C-alpha cells in the first residue's frame, strides 16, 4: 500500500523521527509559514515540539496550497503526510504534506516578531506561553516535578499533602496572607513543613509538594507571592542526612534534564556543559566561615555589600559566593537570630542552629532546611519568645509529647531551581501564571 493511501497515524511532533516512512497526522497551531515559489514551509507546534511541514504545489493541488497560504500565525490545523528524516529540520524530521484541514483561522496575533516589553508580555502571558522559549521552560518544569517525585519514591518517601488554609504561621505572621475563614482569621500557607513533621511521625519519610504564599512586598527578580515548594521530612535524621538528600535530589535532577531535555536546553540557549560541571560534590561551609570570607572580600573591595557577621545573606552575597565556587554551596550552622523558632541549636542556647541553605550560582538560595527542635519544653519556650499564639501550636507540640524523635527536613523552591538550571534571570518566567506584588492577572 502506498504512503498516500495508508491510514494516517496520530503522532506528536516529538515522536516524528520514530515514524519515518509512515503516513502521520499532526494536530496543532501554525508557528510560522513561508513560501518559496511553488513550495511552502509550514512550522507546526503541538506543545511537544515544532515540526517543519513541506507543501509542494504539484503534489497537494491548487486548492490545498491556497488554503495553506491563507493561514495566519496561531491558526489551529490538522494535517497529514509522510514523516521523513531530515537533519536540517527541527527535531531531525519533517512531514511531506498530502492533506490539510483548517480548524480555526486565527485573527491578527498580538505578539509579533518585534521586541515587546516585559509588561506587555506579562499582560499577554496566556498567549506568551505559546512561544518556543516559554514552552521549553514549562516542559522543563514538568520534568523537574516528575523527577523529584520519582527520586523520592525510590528513596522510600510517601507524598502527604498539607493544607493551604492554616490557623497559624510557620515562621511568623509578617509575610502571610490573612483570609476570613467563616468568621475567624486563617492564613494561606507559607510552608507545609509543620504538617509534614506530623506525617513523618506516622510514616517515617514523607514529602509535601504544592503552592505556598509569601506576602513579601518585594519587587526583585527572585520573588513571587505564590510559588511551589517541595518539602521532604525525615524521622530519625540529622543535618548530614538533610544535606545529603538535598544534594542528591538536585544532582539527580541535573542528570535527568541532561538525559531527557536537551532540545529544551537548546531552545533556551543553555549550554549543557554548565549543568554537567555542577554534577560533582558541592562545598559545605559553616556560616562563620562564609562570614569571614565575605568580610575579606569587602575589605579587598571585591564585594559591594551591607553584610555584617550575624546578618542573613543578601543577593550580592549569594551572587559572589556562586561566582567564587562555581558550584552550589551548602551553608550550615546559622545564627539563631536569622532563622525560624523550630530549628534545633547545635549545643545550648547561645550556639548556632543546625540549619542549612544551599546557594546556587545565578539563582541564590534554592534550599532551606534544618534539624527540628524535638524537646517539648525548649519548643514551648521558643514559641513564647517569638510571640506566637501557643494555642494555635498545641497540635504541633503534641508531636513532642508522644514519641518525639530527632527529625529534619528541607524545602526546595521549584521556580528557583528551574531558573538555576535553565539560566533564567526572572522567576516570573518559571511559573505558568506568576503572582507578584504588582500582578494578579491574567
């Protein structure tokens, strides 16, 4: 049976090379169309990639050729033809078209080839997602989510969802969105950690993964008011286990992206060698060592920063560390004054907390974790010292009343990790519909 007469198989663009020599059907949208005499090159996108589809006038006839000529950018279409291998074509394969049907002819598309400002593009985010770069970022985002879940599954973790409405803050109320919950105040969660701790006491190794909310009035490129966070929690664990798990997770993510998403890295102009260079052991330093290093750089005039020992790190400090090491770096044993009430101290009240941040080149902090305070009396005192409502934490304190054990965990931000891997400057490109201090639409 000839290719033209055979039944077309429904395939996606990414699978075209494996169907070479077969008649296929593609469904998607017109990404671009150009004509060269009696030849038309139609670029079709279907979400999995972009395919070059070739129409020869003598093969398809006048009527179909003119129908293709009338197509506009983002018109939705269905076409059939023979899949052929061609190294010059996107993805290494193209389609020699023998049939075409217009599903919907699009009106003038607002996003053209001319340069658009970020405000315009964010106002049209629902359409901007269709561009090659943005679609590549969304596929990478999917790969990270899938990879994280599979990694933790292999390590014996269970997914336990945490609530979005909470009666209390995890780290203070200054950056919480308050809502009316049937006549009483509630908050949109800033972390699922406290609930993950409860689940870890039941299941040993758990994680929660979902949206979290921070009402920080920040306009920096590294902040969103709504973002997604993965939070593993481990019973009978300490700081070393947290560092090992977080680094293992992220380095496995790098390898997965390199193995499965090289076309996306190419669409983003991201050199795979950068990711490959990060897949080796990461430096681990105490906060006191980092403070000494930053102080020396300031004295030498190599760092323009307001940092003083005892401070949290600012963006210039994180950037300098990333450039210096060329690798993500673990910073452990932080001053208690800049960390949350639930973090366990190393050795007594005046000692640093057993916490860790991982600072990644170009992205800043992507992981924050710690050993959790497991002593009931100490945790009660910390809650009072931070001025938090004790009644709201009564259930959390029960975890220290009934079978308390040493335990630890961390949170890793999805958008910051994606920005780090993809080499993207602004987090607003790393989430489908960003929410920021000045943006609630679309």
